């Protein structure tokens, strides 16, 4: 069997008889784990490809070991040359700490590579979060997911885990009430000094920096019953009665007594299935289509595609994004009056927002990615101009309406709304929210400038592949604008308007006024 293992720069080939989880180690450090039985239907006899997150590191020579996770047996070891590099491959973060691919496909520093003091700080935060959720928010909160799993298995955090999870069982049985309760809880926790990122209408992430070091997230998930069926964000459903969760009990985790469900084993079986006691760093949730559709319809869409952009703005691909103004920005600038208020929606790295500021305009850069806003702030500082970064998540109607209301009531009206390559990077329901938002912020007058890829172009992206992109029919977009109360003052379509790195898409430019 051993001779049939093979490792190359393309991926890893595993014999058909291997069914248990395989840890992939480079220079003795685990960087990734996968389940051959789960991957085989996707790739057949082809090698299981290396995760995208590892690609930037795979340049040089690596000592690769394949280890059975359950037994620790090394089944294959091989020296592999990646790319053109001659030095040793090292998968570490900026501080030199080993990192590995997590269950979401991102590189993280795992608990088994975190010292005891930092792990203790993380658990301090978990206990404080549970206290605040229970006492300040009035929620029946308890440990869940990986933290609960580790506590019940052996009383320790799971070595291949990298964050913490808590849940609470709502008293409500209607999704709308669950959403309102979750939003109030997030606002209360924010008022207590916690840094919050909303992930959906039913969960939020609390950010901590244990010991002042790396950020660690503590996810807070809503759980509730609808028609006696149990649901827990993000994708858990089952026949679990309230009595399995409440009144809350205790479990031991790293020597601490922490609040947990009344019957933790019952919640773990509902969450992970009957084999929840078997360690599996390659575990993937496989909810039914009905569960996904139901929870998406009730609570989701808040962060569609935002994870991609968050990762993009810290990847090496960012180096290829220009910091000089786009052709569309210069085209719009020629049509503006002096000292106008410009809202750059979907500002990206801030290249166009900074350009408008250099032209003497008062600029607000809006984006749903906090990392994009950081880049815009940094570029503005480098260029010696002022740009106001503002978070706007068009996937979240609450974010769109509250941000729109603030801008609509600002002392100075928003003379210009600018959106380049936004419409073709969002989905139809999000596009409808944008029309509503633009009409709100320009209720006292102003002009909206839009640029997007059209259906006569190509979906193939050479410069920056793999992200959501749709091609729009200008007639359909104009019809949507008119239905939303807008009037198109100018329209032009053609190639040569936005060429970049071998791409020359067919582009539409619109100038819009709102009634």
C-alpha cells in the first residue's frame, strides 16, 4: 500500500483502501488534514489538490509526511520540490508561528501551537462572554461546537481548533423575533466594550486579543425551535428538545467549570452525528438541502462573498491591484463641480476614493470589508489626503438602511454616488438594496455614476479569478433603476473603457438621478 502514496506540487494521491483522516505535515508541522473517503468522489483517481490557502507558501523544497490522524502512524514521507524556489518551505505566520488550514480553508494558528498562557486568556474571554450573555443580555448561553466537543471528549481544547464557540437557546419560536433578539444582544455586548462583527442575522463574532497577540474569534450562535424542530446557526437541525439544553449544566475544560447544555452529548450528536467522539480535523458539516434553504431564508445573506474579499485584501494578489485612479474615476472627475461630496461605494483598496480627495472633493469610502476600509485609510494617509472610511454591508438591509439614513440626514447632501464594478459583484437581491440605498442618500438631489460588466462580455477572469462575477444586461439594469424611481441621464456601452492585464471587458456606464 505504501508505494501507492504520492506527493507532488499538484496534490496528494492516496491508495483506495485508506479511509481514515490523513494529516499532512511539512517539516514536521501539520499544515492540513483531509479525509480520503470524503475527497474520493470529488477527485476519483486524481490527486487531492493542495488547498488554495497554502499556494503562496509552496515555493521551495519541502519534507512532506503523511500521517494517519487517529494512530499517529507515518504512512509516507517524501521530499517535494515546489515552484522555482530552492529554500525550505515554511508555513508560518508573520510572527514565525506555525499555521494550518482550518475547516473553512483559512490558515490559522491552532491551539496545539498556542502556549498555555494564551489558551488560558482565550478561556478567560469565553467565560466572560458567557457571563455577559447570561447576565447582561438575559440569554440562556452555553458552550457549544468545538469547545464543548473538547470538554466532553477529554476535558481539553481540541488541538486542531483555532477559535471558540458559544450558543444560546432563544425563548422565541419565530425567526423574526430570533433576529431581533440576536441584534439586541450584539448591541448590548458592543456597549460592554466587546468588538463585534455580525456574521448573519442569527450570529455574531466577538474578537479578542489574548495576551495582546493574535486575534481570536468567539462565535455566538442563536439556537431556537420552530414547530418543535431544533435549529442552531450556522447549519444544525434535529429533533432535540429544550430539556436537552436547559437548565444549563457544567463541563470541565482545561480544569475550569464552564456553563454547558444540560445533556451535552445530545447536542454533540445532533451537531456532529453519531461518530462525534472520533477526532476528525477534516470534518465538514453536511446539512440537508432543506436545512440550508430554511436557515438561509430566515437568517442569512448578511455576509455573501465578504469572506472572499476579506481574504483577497490580505493576499499576495493585492499587490497587482493598482493604486492609481481607474479610467472610470478620471471620466467621472471631469464631470464634477469643485468641492463636491462623493460616496465611493465598494471602494476596494481606495484608489478612486483617494483620487477624488486629491481633486479637492470630500470623500466617504464605503465597503463591507473592514480590511478594504483599512487599505483606503492607509492609502489616503500615504497620499496626504483625507478620506472617511465607513462600513456598509449591502447584503444586510439593516446596515443599508441605517447607513443610508445617516447619510441622508447629514448637513451636506451626497452630491455624488460612485460605484465601479459593484453591480456585477453583487447578487440581484443585493442590487435592489443598493437602489433603495442610493435613492435614500440622494433624496435631496445628486448624481449616481455606475460602471459594470455587461452580458456581452466574458465571465472568464484572467487577472483575478475565482470570485463571484455576473454579467448584466444594461436594459435590465436601466429597468430596475426606473422601477426604483431613478432616471438615466447618460448611457454608453463598449470595450476599451476598462482594460486591465489582458482583460478588455464590454463595459456599461450610466449616469442616474433619483426622484
